[in-house]
C-alpha cells in the first residue's frame, strides 16, 4: 500500500489493487475515509473520521490533488 504522506496524524495512501476513479484513502487509527481526486475532490466514503478530521483531510487532498494524481498514475502505470 503506497503511502503518499502523513500530516496532522492523517495518513494519505492508496492500495496496490485500487481501481479508478483516482482516489486516496485517509487513515487515522481505525478510521478511514476515501476521497475521489478527479475531476473534483469528493468524499466517497467515511468510516469513522470525525467531522473536523474530514474537513482537514479534504482541504489537504484539495491542495495536493495534482501530486496525488501524478503518484497514482505513476504507480498504476508501472503495475500494468
């Protein structure tokens, strides 16, 4: 599972068997949320992150969506 970065206790990552659309998993403790990155940042699923954590995670994804998409494309291009 490629980890992209960790900020404020939130781990941003994707799983090696993930599928499109391009998205990122945000993990803190036993909680996890998933955000679609393109065409716009959208919460896809939340399993336990608190509202403040979700808001912070969404803003971090928004600020880094180009980096996330580039890492996604780089990783999955090499998996083919």
